[in-house]
């Protein structure tokens, strides 16, 4: 952190490798869209020599956001890995999407990483720390993941470093705000005509040096008197913060007595506190000036990663046997049993399926046979098989650079695993293991689709299976009640990307249709109906007459059929035929085309003909009788009710409650959870929840999540029911 380290470049197609897990750092970049994560990844890659010009590899493609969809939409939609070398250490930089719709990719990055850089834009002010950022910070804190903050866009007209740092401390620091302190202060150049003040250098608070980046190089400069005064003021606060987290309990006492604490001790204690996840340094970053290589703060960030962030050995993951044995921690040992996890799956038009894999134990070698195991009940696993590994490579943009093997702690791409899906475990075929997957957000935005044409219909099933295998946050549902094919997504952007992947990657065009909610019908009053099916057209005719009474039953009763025929007016062999006709008509509906439920149908009279009566005739008569009864009764439409649990920041509780009321919701209760958050429980008609995933995000500025679970059907308001019946009759 004090002196510049030598680089280990990976430019010109060379592959960056590591011999030991201690020589690897896996770092995920987290931050909302527009914070500058991808720009930071590219700047770090340039500073290490892995790139020779901004964001480009030798073939001219981007090192991050290289996917065709990302290029068209100008935003990250998937996890990408950029390996760089610094001070003999291999650093796997995991660039994640900042848009909330792609939180599944972000969570995969968190699983694969051992530390996190939270990237915050000073240009956005307090809005640069979104509710999603806060939730992820708390999630990392719950598992003890080391974190540092990187502040970008300090050259913006209204950007203020001190103000942004305090905002981060207030919103993210909580009770540990004193452990979130800057290691450097920015040095500003003259203000331009556009009002921007370029950041040209850094004041290092520990070494008390000034580093000039104005020419795209890390150069030590002379410290002015004004700069020394700024350093003295901020340095004292930083030293106190480091000492407070020191394992040496005598250090604070010596400091308070006026003893000078040497630089080596401070740096060592800082690095240990960062690795433990108890101290969160604040750093500064800016891309390099045009035509230069080193962006501002890149050396300092790389030094922090290599010297302060933990090795993979300090991030244990538990695995169990396939027999359900108690999970045990895996040792990050290249010579141990193989245990790796698929963190992302993609399809390449030239090499087929590619699996991005984090190796937690053992060594994954090309051309060896491994066991691929997914999750869920054994009888439902469709990928619990042995497969031969193809090539093992290092991802770098669209390129795959040969690696040969990936040791414990490393991240690599594996080809030709035809059954592997995101979240699956790769292990030895002789001693298979299973790693519990990371939590996947539940997709709650329904999108009903159908094939555009016959050619698309032939390929749709296979393409949807590949889509779901690549993206576990997409859920596919074949709804047996509405007969619709439904993709459940995380939001509109996620939906658009899923449909675009179907079209561009798998060659399938689909149309979206209105999503239907599974409504039901029931009788609100008792009614009778007579079904008469008599036809004489010469020869064998059709003759069946039946009379029924229909009465409502309690919810959940289904359809109850009662035979009260006396005197044999309906022959015994035709009584089941009437039931078949009634049940068939009930499935089709009697008012708006939705299934009829919760009624008792009583057959009490009828007539038959010795020659012309038949099973088919009495089925038709039963259906006609039910329709006639419905015409004289009051029919209620039943809508599904879901129990909704919304977790929201206290600042937005009122807005969420008001919105739930506007959706005909009934609030069941509220209860506080973690600091500053509340859980709201309510029952809401599913008709009102189709767009709730989108509306809630807008309402709470990304700071809320919700779950939903079906509870029951109940009658809907008469005015709404009349409207639906009118639409059905058109």
C-alpha cells in the first residue's frame, strides 16, 4: 500500500497463472448501474499491462461487456471475469451488472469471490448508495466478507469527496462507521470551463507522500504546506481507526500516551483488519487520460487487493456427500478432493456450452472425468452424471486462453459439460460431493409467451431448457389451468434480455401475450337446470333428458355429484354419463370460461329411450343442464389471493402500505427486522400483482424485496367480475 509493486502482465495473449492458492485473489465489483465498475475493471487491467488500450483485447473486442446484447443495450447484463497479474499475484476481477434485474449474476459473483469492492459514484451523491447496495453490503457483512469502497466520478461538477465519504459512512457504516475511512485524499487540478475539476493526484495519508497521476503515471511529487496540513488532519483520524481494530491491545494505550506508531505497524494492522472484514478503506479511482496507461488510484487499489484482501484459503465452503451426510468445510488444497461449483453457464456458437467454474478444493484438469450433480430430490435430478471435461481455459473478454488445469481457489472456464447448469457441483466421480448453492432471488414478473411460427414452435422447448440452464433466475412454468407458457423474470430488463437471447442466440422468435390469472367460477345461489338432448334424423337417434339441482359448497370442496334418481327414470348405466357431462362442462366454465368449483350437483330426474339413449347423449344432456342452471343462478368469479411479505426500508413503509391498499390488499401486520427495515405482511389478489415486481422497485428506489405465496380463492368484487364476464362474451 505504501510502495509501488511490480506488475505481472497478461497482455498479447499470454495466460496469467498461479502456482498456489496463496497467489490468487478473487474480487467482485459491486455497485449500481452507472457507478463505473466496468470502467474500473478496464483501468485496472490497463495498469497491470493486461490491456494495451482502454477496454480492448488484441482482437479489438471489449474485455468486459463484450456480449452482443451488452453492446446493443450499453449495459452489463452478465457476470464477466477479467484476470490480471500484480506483484506476482493473480487477481480475478469479477465485474457484475449494476441493474437490479440481474441480481442473480451479482450473487454468483459474490459466491465466487473472497472480497468485494463497492463502487460508488460521487456524481450521484446520496442516490449513489441505493437500497440494493445497502442490502448487499449487509449481506456481505453477515458472512464476514472483506469490503472496500471505491469512489469514482470525482471530476463531476457537484462531486465532493468528503461529503460522499460521510454519506457512505452514514448509510453503510452503521455502528462501525469509524472503521470506514479514506486511505487517500484527492488532489484537484484547475477547474475547467465546463465546471469540472479533474483529480490529478492522491495524498497518501499513511506515508504522507503525494502521488501525481496527471500524466497517466504514478509519480511521487513534492508535498506543499497546504497538502501537509490536510494530511495531518485526516491522518490522525485514520490512525485512530486502524489502532481501534488492531489485535495489539497495548497499541491504543501507547498512542494515547503520545508514543509514535511506526509506519510498518500501521500498514500491517491495516492489512489484517481489512482481511478480517473489520476495516473498510475508502479509495479513489479515475480512468487514465487519453493515450496513457495508468488511471488514478489503480496502483493503490491493486496494492490493497494483493496485500489486504484474503486468499481463497480464508473463504471456506462446506460440502456434503450425495447421501446427505453432514456438510464439512472444504480445505483450499490443490491436492485435496475435487470440489468446484458452476457459477455461470453460457453458450458459445463455436465451442458449445461453456461453464464458468470456481474451484474450492482439488485441481480441475482438462480431459478428466468428473461427476456433475445438481440439487433437489434425487429422483428429480436430470444432471447427476459423470462427464468428461473439455478444455480448461482462462476467460478474457470473448477469448478463451488455454490453462490446462485450475487449482483450488482459481476461476476458469470449462468446455463440453453438456449437463452442467449454474449452481451445479463438479467433483470426483469416485467421491462425489455436493456444495449447497447460493440463494437465488425468486423471479416474480410473469411473461406469457407463445411461438411466433411453426418453425419456432419446433425449437422452442429445447431453447427454453437451455435458457433456464444458463440463467437460474428465469423460471419456466407450463400453467395447466390457464394453458399458458410463462417465463417468470426479475424485471422488465431481465425479460427483454431473456427474449433477446431466445431470438439472437437460439434462433427462436416468440410473441408475448397477456398473462392470465387462474380465476374460477362458483354458484352463489342454488339453481335447477334441465338438459334435453333429443334428435331424430332417421335411423338411430339421440335421446337423453336429465334434471339437476346445483348448490354452493364451502371453499375447497371441488365438485360433488349426488345421485337421487328414483324409479329408474334414468337407467343406472347412464348416471355416470351425466356426471361426465357435468364435470366436462364445469372444466370449461359456465359464465366467463373459467373452471367451476365448490358446488354440489344433484341428479334427481330424467327420461330415457330404450333405443336412442346412449352414453354420449346423457353426457351432452348433463352439460346442457348445468348451463341452464347457471343461467338462472348468480355466478361468482373467484380470484386467487396471495400472501405477500414485503421487506422495505423504514423510509418507504408508508408508501408501500398505501400502494398495497390501492391494490385491494389487506395488511395483516408489520414487524421490524434488521436496523432500519420492516416486514409488511398482506393478502393481495394475484390480479393486482402482475407488475408488482416493477412497481415496488420504483416505489422504494430499489430498497425493497417481496415474496408471494398462494393462499386461497375468494369472490372478487361484483363490478370487476362483471367487467371480466363482459370481456369473455366479446
